[in-house]
C-alpha cells in the first residue's frame, strides 16, 4: 500500500501483515518508521486521508466491516459498508468529491458494481455504478486528469493494460479517457504521487 504518512506531500510504502501495519516515510530501502498492530488480521488494508489533515490514515476491510485508524491520533472506529472479502470484493479509497477527505468504496468483479461512500464512517452518502467487462479486472484509484477528485480505473489482471477514467460512471471497463500498458501480467496495481 502507499500513503503520505508524515504529511510531506509524498506517498511512500507500507505493508499490512498478520494484523500489523509497517509504514515507511521514504521511497528507499530500510526499516519501517511507524509500526503498530490494528484491525482484523484476515482483512485487506487500504489507505486514505479520513479527516482531511493531509496525512494518510489506514483502514482494514473484511466481510462488510471497515475498521479505520487515524495515523497521527491513533483514533479508531468501526462501521459497516459493503459485503464480502478480498478478492471477491476489493476495497478502495479516494477523494470522490474534491473535499480533501478520502471516502471509501468497493468493487465486486463478479457483478461489476462499484459502490462509493464520500466518507470513511457511518454517514450514508453512498452512490454506485456498474461497469461491464467481466472478471479479470482490478480497480485502481487516482486523479488522472488533475481536477481534484479521484476516479476508479481498472487494470487487466492477466495483462498489462490500464483503463483510466476521469469520471465515476458506469459502462464498459474498456471505455477510458486514457489507456496505458505498464507492468507485468498479474501485477497488483499501486498508485502514488511525489512532491510537486
């Protein structure tokens, strides 16, 4: 996973294994700068700025339960949104509405349903749309057109093609505003930005 853990404007790597987060503040080799246990060790970890303080926070998703933790405050919460477990349900996070606060979401490959929530909490401000194209695609979130909001794109799991969209709307997965070939087949896509 990638996140801006120290507020310097650069996303750097982190891992989640057996219920423990290990976060590094540099894109270089070395030990983690931050280590803490949190969440269901069987869950899937995601990162996003849940409170708008310009620091990325963490969450763990499993079977419809989200556990969130604010990185700098160690404040935690738990709430329900979505169903299923990875890889049948893939949790995602992004700033869907340009407010500087990351929301959460899920993608269900078998149905093509993308469900989004504007916040990481119990507030019910959900929306959803359906993409078509069948299984074999993995969601990837980013601000591809630099307009301030994140949108859901897709990478072909068994291939190298990325289909990037500038709007969170339904339709064929392969309908994209930008298409690139990058990486190797079966790579898990990650996205990050460096300092401007």
